[in-house]
């Protein structure tokens, strides 16, 4: 077991509802690669103070989760193209007190679209309008999808996101159906008020061919369970978490683990 020591490099995550996913994934790889590093998740009470702590304490890397992906933009020094292109941040790298923001959510979603062979001609209902929704919408747009509808109760945010990528917007999914349904809201997230809720109706799940939930905790959300029960192709938030965490790991350490090491870290993460 690696013992804490004064020379350890620290990486953290900031989220309103922290999970152990990143903690287990990163720490497993630190151990496997014999790195004197440690990773810890936090739920900040003040985002500005937390980011100041990243800078002042020399914390090497900081993952950013809901609901801070946009609010953190004003607190960093530089925006990498991956973040500035969609005005959303999920990763901060600290180089001697200079904080650079990145976004690895986009690449994770793009990889999953490709891996699952999703048809660009398919219709998509994308529920959500926050920072993760921006990354997801951008990935679908760049993969050639045009028949995408943003579902968001907040009209200003929903319309802005839809207009940004040339998509449609509706305030409520109602009886709308699509080939691919994607949840990018906290509905179904463990520990929340809606943790037992399903983000789409039974009719929408039945009509879809693909059910995609970016919520990573739990890996089997109510929506994913419902999709599996209907025999649909499902894409889970745990898959997103693995892919985006891997790219964060590379940004922090400069090391790309082997496929075998990543698979072992993913299995360890999911075994919690």
C-alpha cells in the first residue's frame, strides 16, 4: 500500500455529488504505474475558494463535474480549444500556478457514438442544457447528426444550446419519440431527489433503439435498467466516466496506460 508522504502529487475532483468513480480509477492506475500520486473527491461549499486552493496548494489536476462545468470558466487562466469550443470545462491542469481548462467529455461521447455505430440519420432526444449537454450536443453534431431535439425546461438555455448547433428545442418531451434518447440531467443520480425517477417515459423508451444515460452513479440508473429490460442498446455514464477519466489521467501525468491497465482500472472502478 502506498503511504501518504510530503512529496505526493495531489489530484482532485469537484462535484455537487461526488462519487468514487474517479477516485478508484485514478488511484488504481497510480498504484499500477508506481506513481507517488493520490486522488481525492470533494464537494466544495465555495467554488471560487476551491479553485484558489488548487492554485495555491499546487494541486496538479482537478476534475470538474455537475454543476460547475460552466461556472469555473471565469476562475481559470487559459482555455484549451477542447473547452473553449463548447464553453464547458471538465478538467483543469495546474502548471506552476497557471490553470488551463480542458474538456474530455466531448471526446468520450464522440468515441461512444463511434463504438456503438450510431447512425447519423437517426433522430435524437437530448434532455439537458448544462455544460455536459454542450459537450454531448457538439459530439452528436460533429458525428453528422442533424435530427436532434434539445429537451430543456429553461427556455433561454435550451434555445441557446439548440441554436448553437442548429438543433430543435422543446420545453418538455411530452409524447415526442426518437431513435436515440439521451439523459444529461441529474435525474436518476444516486443521492438526489430524483434518484429513483426515470428521465424518459415508458413510451419513449419503447420507441427508441438506443438508450444513453450520462449519469455515472449508479452505473445502472433507472433509465439504463428500463432500457435493458426493453432489450435496447444501452450506453452508460460509467462508460463515459472511464473514457473521460483516461484522458484526464494522460493530461495530468503525461502517461498513457496500456489497454490492459485501463481495463483493470475500469473493472476496479465498477466493483465498488
